[in-house]
C-alpha cells in the first residue's frame, strides 16, 4: 500500500501539475493574445500619431494662412472704417453748410416778409385810422351842426324870451 499511496500521490501531483499546466497554457495564450493586441495597438498608435502629426502640420499651415488672411481682412476693414468715417465727416460738413445756407436764406426771407408785413400792417392801420377819423369827423360835424342849430334855436328863443320880458317889463313899468 505504500506504493499505491505514493502512486496515488504522484498521480494527484501529476493531475495538479496538468491542471496548473493547462492553466498556464490558458494564461500563456491570453498573454500571447494580449501581446498581439498590444502590438496591433502600438502599430495603430504609431500610424495615428503620424496622421495626427500630418494633420497638426496641416492645421498649423491653415491657421497661418487664415491668420494672414485675418490680418488682411482686419487691415481692409480698418481702411473701410476710415473711409466711412471720412465720408461721414464730409457729409456732415456738407449737411452743416447746406443747413446754414438754408437757414440764412430762410432768415433773410423771413426778415423781408416781416418787413413787408409790417409795412402792410402800418398802411392798413393808417388807412383804418384815416377812415375812422373821417367817420368820426363826419359824425362830429353832424353833431356840431345839430348842436349849432339847437344853439341858434335856443338863442332865438332866448332872445324872444328876453324881448318878451323886456316888453312885459316895459308894459308893467308904463302902466
């Protein structure tokens, strides 16, 4: 039995070693698979890195071109802004000159109109005064004539009354 136990032990060890070897083979296959995956990933990274470097160089070139283009656009924009500013100043000056000349013209036209209207008002006022004075004079002359007639009539009546009183007084004195 001793040998059987030793044999059984040896078989158990062999089975254990066989399992360990199987496990090792599985791990080795996994390591080999991972190694090939890592190698493939490394190659992809190298390719992608090269592509990235190319793309980066292209982007740098494009950025440089666009930077120059932006600088040119900025210069042209500043020139346009200056032109517009100068044009605006010219237009503003022309507008100010036009407004001033129109204001001066309107001012002189208004002065002439005011003088003309003032003269017309003065003439109308004088004409109105003359006609009013003429009407008042006619009314006054009419009233004066009326009062003159009344005064003459009253004077005649007074003279007649005085004469009657004188005659009455004389008659009274004589009788």
